[in-house]
C-alpha cells in the first residue's frame, strides 16, 4: 500500500532550544559508532536546493508523485522532459566540504554507517563507501515492467537521440532533478521505452512522493540504527516519515540523537542536542576538533 505524500508539517508549541555549540556533537562523535542520516540541507552548498529551507523549492514547486507518474503518459512526459534538463545539473554537481567531512569521519572510524535521503550521489562522489540511498539514486533508471536497471547516462543519450531539436533552458533546478519548464516545451518531448524488454515504462530509480521505500532497505536501516551507539542527523527537516522513523527508533532505544540543521525539524523532540549551523562549516569544525 502506498502512503499519502507528506509535503509539509506544522510545528506545535514553542520551539525547543537550539545552540550553535558543537561541544556535545564532538563529545559523542569522538566515542565512535555514530550513524549519519543526511538530508537535502547537506547538498545545498553544492548548488542543489532543498525542499523546505528558507528558499526551499516547495515554496514554488510541487514535486511529481508516484500516482501522477504511473497514472498517465502525459504525467511521465512532463516529468522526463523536465528531468532531462535537471539531470545535467545534478550530474555536474560536486561534493562540498560537508560531504568531504563525512567521508573523512567515516575513513577515520568515527562513523558506523551513512543513510542519506538525498538522491544526488554526492556522498559516494566524496569517497564515502557503503552509503544506503534511502530514496534511491538519480543515476539509475528502472523499468516498471521487466525491472531491469540501467545507467541514467544511457537514457540521457537515448533522449538526446529522440529529441534532437529539444533546446529548452532550465529556469530552476529542484532536489529531485526536476526543473521548471513551460507546457509548450513539454508537449514536444518524445519518450523512449525500456531497451531491455522493448516496451516497459522507465522510471528513475528513486522513491517518489507517495511511494514506499522498499521494505528490505527499511529493514537494513533499522539494523544500522540498532548497531550504532548514536544517530547524527545532518541537514534534514525530518518532515517525511521515511527518515523520522529512524530518529524515533534511536530515541526509543535510548541512543543519543544529534541534529545539525538550519531551522526546526520534525524530530526536535527526540533530539539530545539541536545545533543550528550551516552544514559545511559545522562539519569542517567538527573534523578539526576531533583531529
């Protein structure tokens, strides 16, 4: 059963105290076996906007839902025309100092694992191994009929061949690789079918709004939480349950939950400490103090 898309949440009651001090984060991370849960806020310094920050894309953009995508050819045409442009920006994005700091923390043995809600692949590009892509990755494409998985670069070449005159310009990139595009530009875009089975519907190998994270992946994440001694949340508002459930699970087990994020999060009530700092500067400072 698919879930109803959760696009926003409203905080109730007075905001919980936040700090700009990293003292508690340094102390807990120094003890090791810390699991990282990262969100879109970690990638904003790489030029990829988040959904819900001060300039988040949800203020101007409604992301594609699973039902919209599978429900009609026109829905898929709209997504792929816009994503075809957006993918080029995502593919060119480089890891920022925050991604590199996480990779170095992992290399030094402080982290027991990394779960990311992002679909941009920047943790891996920075050198972090064994990352769990909770919501999938934009660099893969899956056929909804035969389930074949193929590289996004292959689909990009096929789209270019099928749309040689497509010269639209993206006006704004969104976290899922989608962009704003006028309707008349969308209508002329030609779709392609699965190259393996010859007729299947192609979808990016990411979890759309309203689509469930595959159960084996969820269970893997729960095991990572269980085997960790603490959970460090980086740049996530924790609005959607797919990430919030791991925060609740860690807190229920009595594990410290450390949140570093600009602004409030839906998980603040479960946190041991809430640090309000830009991610790049905070993680660089954390790494320096641990050294």
